[in-house]
C-alpha cells in the first residue's frame, strides 16, 4: 500500500515543480549531504576546546532532532548533566570554531551538490521560477557551500535567503518559511518547499506550503506522510521528465 502510494505521488512530482511560482530549498541534507561534515567539524572543535566529547553518527542523528548548532551543544551538555555547563559565551565561541572548520572542509571541494540539484536550479531559472532558501543553518554556512558549488555570485539567483538567526524560532516552527513568503510576496499554495527531514516538513506545512521530500543520509527513516512527494533524490525529477517525453511502446 505504501509503495503504491509513493509511486503515485512521484508520478506527479515534475508537474508539481513546474506549476510552482517559487521553489524554496532547505540546505543541509537537501542541497548537499553536509551533515557528516558538520559532525566532523563539531568533533574537531571539541578537541580544540579541550572537551572529551565525541559525537558518533548515532549520537549526532539524535541531536539533529534539535535544530541549530548552538542549541545542539546545549542539548548535549544537558544530557551529560555536567556540574559546570558551558556559558552562553563559551557555547558561542565553540560554535564559531566549529563553523570555521566546517567552512575549511567545504572549501576542499569534498561536498558536491546532491544529484539533480543543479539541473533543477537551471530548469527553474529557465522557466522564470523564483528561488528561495529557508534553513536553520547560518548565512556563513550557506555561502560556504553555494559559493563553492555555484560560484561567488550564487545569491543573485535567489529572491529570498532566510537563515535560522533571522527569525525568532527555528524549525520545526514555521518562522523561516513565513518570512520567505513575506519577502517573496507569494501565497503559500503557490510555492513548493524542498526538504529532507521531518522537522523541515513540519515547518513548511505549518506555513501551509506543499512539501517535496528528498531523502537524505540522516533522515531517511523520518515520517514523511504529510509530504506531497517523497523522492530518493532530485534526479528522479529529470528521469520522470525524460520518460514523459518518450513515446509509449505499442
């Protein structure tokens, strides 16, 4: 039953994308599989600060339910119940070191955009669709990734770029999506949010924006029952478009 429903949903994915006035993208896990680099950068920052913390993939998967890097640090130390927790200033300093290391890793070119992302961006521009970003990550992290992948003037192609620090509440609250809609001056049903996680789905749905899910490394098993479409990656849109152009076999 579930497999059949997913097949039916995928069959309309390309048309759903084509009809949208704007495509609104999450970043981490959606545009690129960045979370493993974030995890590595966190662990290296812990070492530099003399902390005996280490986030393996299982721990990091759990912490990703908490949106925002500084928030994850606080959540982890709350879990440890340490007597002298890091101050807000210490958390901010630790996060700055982590962010700098993440940028260094991105600049090595080790993290390319996920399959189908570049093709979708190019097709959307050719159709005259508007592009936007709604993410919990920082502006610095967005720029590090997309300047490397799309060139230094990448931001000129996006009509709205809203990061976690631009709003009061991060995902799964709908704040980033509501702010994007305000900047685009578009109605929610006229847009499509492209996400990879349940938190992202909840956030976009809270703003009444239809959601297309592209499954990612850390969130593959999330509950996506509220999404319009669930894909393994965005290259399935191109495959579907090509198949639509093929004549039916007689």
